[in-house]
């Protein structure tokens, strides 16, 4: 269902998940910094139009990302 998926481990039990990607720009074990491109949006996983699925988890449980996402 999610197609090409990338999961980033942020430490302290936090991870972010990015799905339906066209291509992944990082591999397992790569370091990622703020602002780095990690994937390109696509239609993998059965999407009919380009889309991005984003999820934030803490200790395996979904977390509302609103507090983490702010306009800059």
C-alpha cells in the first residue's frame, strides 16, 4: 500500500515515515540533516496522482505532527 517508503530515525523513540515516493535519495544508514532532500514524490503504492504520505511516530505510536511543523 505505501509504495516506495523511507523511514528516518530521529532518536529518542521518534521516527518519520515518507511514502508513495518515486525514488529514494538516501539509503539505510545515511545521515540526514535538516533541509536535505530524502526522496522524490511519486505515484508508487497505487496512487493515481503524485502524492506524499507523511507520518510521525514516537515509540511506535502515531503522533500529531502539528507541534513539529511550523511556518518559517
